[in-house]
């Protein structure tokens, strides 16, 4: 059985993730206490003549607090039962969460009359630490709307079903904040910037004029070659440790030119070795 345990901060998109996995054929359960995870596996898998092979369940602060402290031991128990159990953890910037609750007027599960929302978010973060520490995949939804999140979850979890390493290459702009869910991050702001070239400012690293400008520069080519060699050496090490997911982020100032070009260069290089490769250009997405 493949069992995806969805957790994370309230307002970060857990319900969206659960529905996205249900669309992939997962049997979904919301708000499941930690102590009932093994019982769910037994009911859906071990005790059936035709066991359910894919299950997704949301576990969060609605579960009793003492249950959350027992999460790591419960996770190990699931794995000794032969379950491929993985944790998907969703999070977002504090200001973003405050804004989302303000806009939706939903009640945070930890808020009470004397506890403000900001304090509830802090408490929640501390309570969820055991799940965050055991997450195989973390997704920062701060700059992601619900349709993008559905796609990301389905791509990453769906690709992981085929076995091997699910590799994500993502470009971004430092001026908009670095992604918190990256396993490796590389800064290419030292390279010549097409933004300052006449006629290139409004283009992206996927436009031919920008590609030709960057390809002519020896520093750009050296950076690309060095990154390819570094990742050629070290990505297999992560794969040998049975990592299911690996996220690599490439950043420049605005996330439109240099980081996009370098990310596409890496994607072309690794496409054959990692057929489930996912490429995202964060600042080019709608």
C-alpha cells in the first residue's frame, strides 16, 4: 500500500492536496487522529480480499496533541507493516496565512476567545514539528494559487508512483523571496543580466534572443557546466538514500532571464536520466 500522509499549517492547502490525490485515485480521509493510522491501513488493506493500494489521509492539529507526539513511532509502525508511508507537508509564510484567514473568515482550529490568530499559528507550528521533521516532500504554497497547487501535488506524487527519484528544477527571483521547500539552491545573480540589454528586458530566458545573449557569454557557460557536473555527482547520492523527492532551485534577481535559462539548460541535461523530471519557472507562471 502507498500511503500519503498530508499535514501542514492551517490555510496552507491541505484540503486542495487531498482532493488532488483523490483525483489520482487515492482513497482520501480527512482529519484522522495519529493513533488511527495503523487501524486504517488494516481496514483498507490487510483485512480485505481486494486491498486498496493508494490511500491519502490528512493529519494536523485537530488530532489530539499527545497523538502528534507519537507520530514518528506510528510512522515507523506503518513501515514495519509493509506500508510505503510518506509525509507531504504544506506550509506558507506567516503573513500569507494571516491574509488567507482574514479573507475567508475561517476559524483557526487552535483559536479561542483569549488566543489571537497570530499566537495560534505559532502554537500550530510547534505542534506540527514531528510531522515536518519526517516529511519526504515539503511544498511552500505562499505564492501558489489552488489550481497551481493541485497541479504540483499531482505531478510530484504521481511521478513518484513510478518509482525512483522525482526531480524538480525550479527557477525563481530573489526579489520575490526564495522558495523554502528547496533541497538545494543556487544563486546565478553573478552572471550578466539581460535585463539591462536593449530589447531584452521584456523577454524571458526562454526567448531566443535572450538564449543567444547568454550562450555567447563564457561565464554563463562555465556556470552551467559546473552545475551540471556538481549535480551529476551528488543527485545519485540522494537517490541511493531512497529519497523519493528532490527539489533544486535556481535564482536570479527577478526570476525571468538568467535563472530560467540555467534551469532549462539543466533540464535538457537531466531529462534522459530522470524521465519524471518536473520543470517550473515560478515567476513566469500566471
